[in-house]
């Protein structure tokens, strides 16, 4: 008679530092890496509330002790708000600096809000209107702080202390950059050309002369979409590559050479200079360009690859790259703007730490445009929205709320399974958290939910038989936190 001896062995999965995972069975390590997380952030190994969004607010004066109030614009009656722009103006005679927000809304009018002026509402400025959402460029013209505002119907030049003037009947400028007092730009319908004017006069763009010229971008990178300056060099980001503009001030000439090609289309509104490099999004993920080479950013690749990101936009503030796009999430639940909106363009906002590639995600927000506002004491990201909240100007904060509502939070591992693993039995679920936190065990057959009944350690004995499982932590309050999750199970050798 042959007897088979079956030895039971108790094992644990312990997550006590959400930046790492301590597993007794190291073969399970890969299963727990690459978790899907949103509306939580990892703060020194603890899951805590992440970013929030609220109405844009500002100070009455350029002083942190002055009155802080929300911007009022209900009197404008706008159905939606497209874009918020910043125009900094220095007045040499008085030594004063003013900060103005320019707001483009659904009526196509341009509204001006004077920051730090004790005013709380914007007003229509100089009867300016733009048929489409404008592109903007801040630069120096004749030593004055100036701004170019370009749309399909006109271009406006506005210099400090002067009345803005309109230029019509010129090509639509789609991207602009000034370098060594030369204006470089791309125009609609001629994406294979870079126009440059030595006089800094945009009115001459599209008409070749001694002062205004163009060059043809040879190569297979497609049309030029965005011109940027990086470390005193100029680059053109095209549909499928990057080219370098070589400028020769003495000869008043410029040349172009292609330096990078990709099979994945570049999203032009995500091309952002971040100090000594450029971050940009393509159809298969985020990339970093340092002026000579391109490397892939090791963050969120599974959720970004192949996602629909035609409406993606980005900006940069301090050591963070902010990206609004559409991410791929588990389809077992819908969050925020995903719930009932077929017109949704984006569904997530990513805050990427440029030092270590760590990130936070707000899921369920449909952001149209972002402004990295640096005005006196104010440094913040200003938002406009495609669908939900489309008539509101917002800002990013650390509240864990989306306006007045707490944001649903989630952290979920991949399936935990081992090739040689037979059925196991989960015997205990333990976690240290705030109230209103749930831990859900998803198995190959069912799901099991354990709700925190008190703040601190919650422990549940159970019997769950399965061949594989994953762990999901979720919460629906703003101030949720989780210090530890421990799953104890028995397997047979």
C-alpha cells in the first residue's frame, strides 16, 4: 500500500510598503509589480489621498497674507471655457509687473482678468474675438513683453503699454518660437515648411522676402507640428520624428536635418520642454528627448500603449510633467466622466515625477487644456474641461476631492499565480487603514469583499479556495489611507 503524504504550508503576502512588496515567495514578485493605481498616491510607502481638483482661486494682492478668493465668471454666461493664457507685463517706467489671465470661451471672445488687483471677475478686452482656440507665444518685441495670439481667422500682437492690433489675411500659424530675435513658425496647409522672419513681424509670414524666408523639411518624419527650444538649440517635432533647426545668424539662414524617426505618431500638444529635456507622448507611450537621443519613460506603458490620445495635452511645473489623456483601465467600473458621457475625450490626469518616474493619477476627469501658471506668489496648474465642468476654470490641489465630491480610490495588483501552484486556501485577510476602506480578493471564480469596521488594524478569518487571485484596495472618502495589507493562505507541497 502506497501512502501519499501531503504537507500543508502557510505563506503570506505582505504589503507594508506600497513602493515595494515583501513576499515570502519571491516567485510571486512579478505578479505584484505593475499595479494599477488611481486617486491614491504612494507617500513614503503608505497609500494616501492623491491629487484633487477645485475651482480656480487667486489672491487679492501679491501677498500670501492677502484675501484668497475664487474667480467669478458666471456673468459671462459661457457654455464652456476653452483656454486660459498668462500674459506677464513689465512696465519699465514704474518698475511694476502685472499678471493677466486671458480667457477664451464658447462665444469666441477674449476676456481679461487682472491678477492681484482686488478684482474678482474678467471682462471682454478690446473687442477681441477668435473663431478657433488660439495658439499663444510670449516673447520680447522691441524690448517689451509681448504676446502673439493666433487662430484661423486672425493673429493679434499685444505689447506692454500698447493697444493690441489684429493681423488678418495671413496663414494660420500653428506653432511658434522666437530665437535670437527671429520668429520661427509652422503654418496650416504647409506642414513641410518652417517659416522664419528676421524682423519678428508675423505679418510677413507666408510671403517670401529678404526678411522672411522658409525652408523645406526633407525626410520621412511627416509634417512639422511643434517647434521648441532646448538648451539653446531649436527642434521641430513632426508627426513621426524630430528634426533639428540649425540657425546661422551671420548669413541669416537656417537649415534642417532629421535626427529621429518613429513608427508611432507623436501627439503635438504633449511636447513639453522640462528643463534639460523634452517629454512627449506617442501612440505607444511616453518618451524623453535630451537633444541627441530618445529614450522611453518607464511609467504607465501598459495603460498608455494603444490608447486613444488624440486629445492629449500636457504641461510642466517644478519637477513634474502633467499629462491629460485617455488611459486604459479595468472595465469592471466607471469613474467620474466615464460614467455616462459618450463625448468624453480624456479620462485621466497624470502627474509624473521627472526625478524618479513615480506618478499619481486622477481617474475620471476630462481635461481640455492646462496652463502652468507662474505669476508672483502663485504657482499652480490651471484647468479647462471638455465635458463635465466645461464651464468652470479649475486648478489642481492635494485635497483628494473633485470639486465637492470625494474621488473613488483604487489600488489593484495583477493576478498572483504560480505555474506549479495547485489550489490554495486563503485563511486570513488583515489590513491597517482608515475607515471606509475595502479590500477585495478577486479569484478565478468569484470576489470577496472585506470592509474596515474601524480605523487601524482590521483582521478577518475566511476560507477562500482558488488557483489564482489578485488584491484590490478601494476607498470612497477623501482622507483614506492604507498602511498594510496581509493575505495568509495555505498551499500544498
